[in-house]
C-alpha cells in the first residue's frame, strides 16, 4: 500500500543537528512533492518546506533562517530533512507528507508519515 | 507571506450537530486550500482539497466551500469520531501556511 515511513525518535543536545528520513513505497516517488511539517508539543502545525523528488528542487520557509536542508535519494525512494543548530524550541514531532499538483489543481497532502519525535535537551 | 486566520479556535458541540469552521486568507488563493483533521498523537488526515473536493474515503458529511479569501468546512451531522482538531492549509504559494486550528470538543 501507499505509505511514508519515517525514521525513529531522536534526542539531541542544543547546537547539534538531526536528520530525519521518510521512505516512500507503493507509488512512483518522483510523481509527488514531499513536504515537511512540524508540531511542537501542544501547538499547531508549522510548514517547513517542500522537495521535488523529480529534480531535487526545494523551497523553505524563512522561519528557519537557512537551518533546514531537504534532500532525496531516488535509488531508495527516501526523502531527508536535516535541521542544524538545534535549540529547545525545535523540540517537536516532524512529519513528511506527499503532495501532487497536476493541471493546475492542488490535490492536498494525502499521505503522511507517522511522525518523528525530536527532543532537544541539555 | 500569506496568513491564514481560522475561527473559532475551539467549539463545543453534540453528536448530530452541524458544525462550521472558517478560514480567511490574507490575500486571494484561488481554490488552493485544504482541510485536515488531526487526532491526538496522530498525523493529520486530508479531508478536503482544492477547497471543495472530498478526499477519497472521507465521509460525505464533510464538505468544503469558498474561493479567493474565504473558506468554510462544514460537518453536517457531527459523529463521535469527529471530535478532533481541524486545520486549513493554503497551498497556493510558498511559504505554505496553516490556520491556527479548531478543536472540536464534546458538549
């Protein structure tokens, strides 16, 4: 079946980096964008950026001031989100989700990963 | 950047009630808006895309409307499994933006 499977929980110290993976299966990886969204404890959803698996193109929200990098490995159908210079404010659940645009219609984020908890603490 | 203003932030309702949630965009976004449901500890789920199109498998009691700057999600008859938090998301332009969320609680 169509699914996105994310890597496991991470515990990091302030200043460190984290790299979360999102492996796609059940569909053609390059047909859909991958978006990354995070949710701090008790808070709403925050969009981080998107990746085009077809050509590696990316777009990030300025909120992260260049700390986030999205990449992919088409040989393993895996997308990655790396976040640097972590602070306690980066403690959150990180989600990947696929998204399609076709014929100028935006089809929404219809499949989501299960989420990866990243805890930042000294 | 486009801002999304969602209201109300929370509401109390009973099973069988009609529930309406609204989102307003700070500028026109055509119909590029989706609605998502999230339950505690779970990933969000897509309910509506392109403002009014029902995602496959989503019950027909959910509906969406609007275009431009004003959008509405309606649950025609609230069911026990619908108590959750709902978010709108504009995907017209980057950076994408979520509304603040609406928590639907049992009265």
